[in-house]
C-alpha cells in the first residue's frame, strides 16, 4: 500500500507503524509505503502526545523539535508567548514546538510563602495566577506583623503584600497606629465616706511599639481598659466626696502616674485623659443642693452682719464727732429738717408755738 501525504507549512507529521513512531515528516509531499498511520500537528499549538511522551522522545528528530517543560508538584510555570503572559502550567510534563512562536517559561516554587521570583505585580492580579497567591493590604495608618505557622517573622510596611498560596498558615495582624480613644463609662464607685456615684472617664492613646502590643500582649486595648478602671476605682476609693469634687481636674494625672509602667508594657503612650462626668444619685443631688443653699444663706447672712456692723460703727463715729462739735450737730439737724420739708407740704401746729420758734431759731442760726 502506497499513500501520498502532504504536510502544510508549520505542520509536522508523525508516522506510526504498529503503534511505534518510525518517522517525522516536515512540510512537503511524502509517499508512505505499507500499513502506516500519519498524525498531523500544528506547530503553533502545544504538542499533545498521543501516548507516553518519553517513548516518543526516543526519536531524536522529534526530540530536537520539541521544548520540554517539567513542572514538579510544588511548582507552577508561567508561560509567556512572544513576551506576553499566556497562562499557568500546573504540575505535569509539557511539550511545545520550537521555532514558530517564542515560548518563555518562568518556574516558580510555591512551597514557600515569599515570592522571590521576578513576577510583575500586574501578573499577580491576573485571574489565572490569583488562585496561587494570597494578598494582604496594610493601610498607611496601620502597622502589621507577619506570622507564619503561628511564629512571628517580620513587620510589614504599609502597602500590598503577596505570598504564595499553599498549606503554610499565614496570619497578618494589624493595628491602627493613629491616636485612639477608649471610654470608661458608667463606673459605679464608692468614695472613702461611702458616697455612691458614677464616673465617665476617657483615655486617648496611641500604639508606639507594635511588638509589645501584639506579640507580648493579647488584647492590649482590653488590658488598657481594665488597668484604667482599677486605677480609677482605687483612687476614688481613697478620697471623700468633697475631696473628689475639689480634685476633679487633677485626678487624671494621679491615675496615669499609677499605671505608667503598665501602659509602657502594653506598647502604648497616653496623650490625654480625664473625667468627663461625675454623676450623683438623686438623693445625693438633693442633699448637695441643700448644702449649697445653706452655704449661700450663711454667706449672705455673714455679709449682712458685716454691713450692719459697718453701718453701726459709722453711726457711732458720727455721734462722737457731733458730740464734740456743735456745728456738726446743727448741720445734722438742718439735714433732717430739709428731708422733712421735702416730704411735707404743710405743717399745722397745735398746743403752742414752741416748735415753730425752734424751727425759726434753727434756720436763722
């Protein structure tokens, strides 16, 4: 049996006899003798072996025409055709024709977490490659720590970080590095004199040592809350109600002085703190109002007594001067007569003229 076979340009023909590769045909006309089978392949596509590739590669001519890419179980290969990304090759063995298109391959070890290969960031966002990567974003206002299998590895700077996606456990812990505020609200406390009250307290803090905050401590914000709460209770319990109200503006400084060491251990720095409200129960408010009213009345009475004393002292001094000086006495009489005359339009006298005579004497003199 004779067959005439035409192989087009950019094609390759594989001649098989009894399942064995016996010849490789390039572009042109070929005569095939005997009971042989010819399989034609396009060289611009990947070569799909009809059976075990190793057996086919025993043919030296075919082996020279193919580029073999082997991908291990812990690897992937990035394929580039004519400089453009084509796809991802998972574990396996692949064959590509040489000479028609420019195939380039970047082998990647995905058994580690760090991306040490020269892979462009835009490729890491490609849909085909995204399945093999893990992405973590650290905002500019945050600090972050990388933990691998539960062990601290390094601090991550602000930005986008990529790692290979595999069985290794990765955790990125972040913390806001901006100034934050914690509210200690509605704390029911007893003063030294057993007065019950509620206090609203606030603390503004900032994380300055992320290692202390996230590695050496767990839930540093809760620990800060408890530390400030206990310090507040201890301080208030050592003061009477009057002392507490009088020292309200200095309480924050005293409390912060007590917890400075604890705050440093948490990796924090306190910028501001203070009492927002001191809330007294209803009966205590009434008592405080009564005390305030009594104090104001006492102050008013004291002022009135001082004024009365001053007025009496002034009268006494005036009387002494008038006793020693007759002219002052007469002037005082005239002052009173003038005041009487201003108030009285007509004077009627009965029982003699002594009063009129006396008035005339006063005015004439």
